C-alpha cells in the first residue's frame, strides 16, 4: 500500500509530468523489476536482482546491499551483495569478484559510516562527491576500498529499505551514476564519465527500495516457514524413532536414497525414465514424503512395534516360571511318592540300611528318581526348543527347513503337555496363542500383529492429509501412502497396480526395500550384503512387483551408496 502511494505521488508530481519519454521508460522498467521481484524466492538471487535493477535504472557503475541482522543483542549490518561494472567480470550474475574483498561480513551500525547513518536515521543520502562532504556531518566515506582497488567513488546514493511498518531492514547503496551505461571507470576518467544522482532518480529508486523491502521480508517469512516445517519434520522423525528405536535412522536413509534416485533420473535422457525430470521443489516434496512415510507407526501398539522375537519378553518370563513350577511339582510329587512307598514298606530300612542295589525296594525308589530325571530332562528339552524356535528366521534353507519340521513335531507334543496349577486345575504347559507364535515359519509377527504393523501406512496417510500443504508439496500424502504397494497389485493397503502408483512412490519403494534388508540395527534379523539385496530387488522386478527401470538405475548409478553415512557427509542429498 505504501509503495503504491509513493509511486502515485511520484507520477503526479510536476517534475515527472514534464519528464521525457526516457523517464517513462524507466518507470516501466521499475514496474517490470517490481513484478520480477515477486517471483524470486532465493534470497541471494533476490538481492542481486534488487541491486542490478536499481543500477540499471540509474546507470550506476557499482552498488551494494546491506541487511539488518537482529539475531544478537547488538544489531549489525551484514554486507550481502556487491556489484561493480569496472571491477567485476560479470556484475549482473552471481559470479565471483576479481578480488577476495567481496565476501559477506558484518559491520557495526554507527553514524560514522554511510550505510550505518542511513540504517540508524532512516534518511537517504544523495552525495554528489563522496570525497567532498559538507562539514559537520557525522558520516564519511571509507576510502580503503578505493585505495586497495584503484577505484574512485564519486556520486553516491544511499537509501533505507523499509518495511510497511517503517522499520529499516536493510540499506541499498548505489555508486557512480554514469553518463553512459557501457562506460568503464578508472580513477582518471571518473569525473568525466559520472554525474550526480537527480532528485527524481532518488525518488524512483526509493520506490524500488520499498518494493525490495517487501520482497525481502516475504522471502524471510518463507524461509522461516521452511525452517519451521523442516524442524517439524525432523521432530516427527524423532517421534517415530522414539516409538520404534529398532529402526533408528531408517527414515533418513530412505529419504537419502530416494532423493539420490530422483537426481539420478534427472541426469539421464534416454529410456522410459529419460522423460522424467524433477524440479528442486519436487525433490523436496519427495524428501519430506520419505522422511514421514512411517509416521503412522505412532498409532501402532508399542509392544508390537518393538517386538524382537516370536514371543514377547513378558510371555517368555511367564513360560519360564510355568516350567519352573512344573519341575518343582514333579520333584514334590516324586518326594511324596517315595515317602508314601517307605510308609507302606517300613521294613525296608531295617533290612537294607545301605540301600543294597539288589533290594527290590531300593530299585523301586531308584525308578522313581529316574522317572523324575526323565521328566525334568524332557522339560529342559522343551524349554531349550522354545528358546531356539523363538528366534525369528528370515532365510529359508534346507537345514532350517529340516530343523523346523522336527521342531513342529516336538511342539505338537508340547501342545498336549498339561499340568495342574495351584488351584488343582488342569492347564496346558503352553497356551494356544503361544504355540501359534512359536510355529511361525519365518519372521516374528502373527497375522494379527502383522496387520497392526501394516496399518501404519493408513495411519501415516490420515496424519499427512490433515496438514494444509502448499501447492508444491500437496502430493506428499499420496506419495507416502503407497510405499508398500506393488506393481502387480499384491501390495497393501489399497492393492494398487502399475501407473496407479506414483513414480515418486515407486522410487521410495525400492529405497525402502533396500534399507529394510541391509539395515544393521534390526535385532530380529541379520543384515544382508548389498549384492544379495540388489539380487532380491532384481528378482522382485522380474516378477513385476517393483519398477525394473528404477532398480537398474539404482544399481548402475550406485544410488545405494546414499544410505552410507560417509556419503551424506560429502554429497548433497537434500
């Protein structure tokens, strides 16, 4: 609003009404620059465009932009951008200057410097010759730059960049208004080739500075929102890992792998994937979807989520106590039977005080001991079997299959084993649900538990759908929703097929499978070597379950290395 009023006032002024077509052209440039500023979202690019546009309007040879930094107790001005036609190889592009002087640095805000004075007072300075300033002014030109780079600063225009609230957020400084745009200045021709800034130029650049301030604040707000959302995503990942510490780092690794796969696709221009290209924002969308794809695990019962073996620790503890109770019962029953036998045969002790082995009474007692020993040995064998088969088995091989068949037979026996509890009730040594869990041929989850785990996908989608995503991130819920879908329709939860699964999701699926099989932090399975996992992915692709082109690219471009921590340190993966 303030910018519009300023521009309207300028257009209605008598000076401007009498202006030439050249000035009208400059106003059109101003409007064009203002429109361009609204489309720029990178701060560095924005500041360069502000400065190059201001210099273009005024034919300035050089200029710089300072931003106010209030992050510390004492605010400072940060020297952000410098351009100079006579010293830069390419002043309008973000190129490196010829001298190392042009680096970002902070200066104290004092009225002694030109930029500091404008930042403190909010007043503009229009100096015809910066070497010849009126007496009594607190500010002065720092001539070190001119001396070091053999430059001569003459006309200077320093303007505050103020937001709609009138707060100074930065300073725009223009140097040496040239008489012709292509002039290259030297200390010898500066007076001949430069001229002072006119009042109307000051006013028109003031209008641009106001527009620039609004764009900078908008950019700062967008950056704050980005940082806020990045923090939210990171916090969400920490919540997932707190709930499921056995998969710590999984979300970050899947995100790194998927982003790297997207970048690999951008590098090729042949084949089915050659037609695909992902913009920076699309890659960011992929990254966020990958980081949040397992967030729904917060809705899965913690006991199931953290289950490491077929039986829960509490179950195994109860079984151990049950076995101990049965053994103690057997020992007690044996002692009772021996006592009963001795009571019924009192002459035994008198005739055979040394327990003669030929004595039938002694043999009877020894038989009771052997029966007890046999029963206890059987119990120990059963319990050892439980401990063995309680370990999840992820690889199917002949030795395991043979062992498992024998174990099933013993489990069948064990399922029929009963005992009497302290109330005299007849109970099975192993409950039916315990038998069901132990009889799992592979993995550690029952059907019900696996369904509960699989529900995390739907939980993730429901959570992500509630977030009011911006337009460029609106596909995050759908991308994350399908990461367990398969191209042949055998995945879950929707059973999608083929192109119904977004390509971004197909990329994440490859990354998710790879990390799940190679992760070394899963206590319920051993990590598989990379070459084995790549073979598994190829087999899945051959079966039509995952995208074969993505698997080929994943292997050929060594995308899988993105899961390595050292890769993260030396490569930008998002």
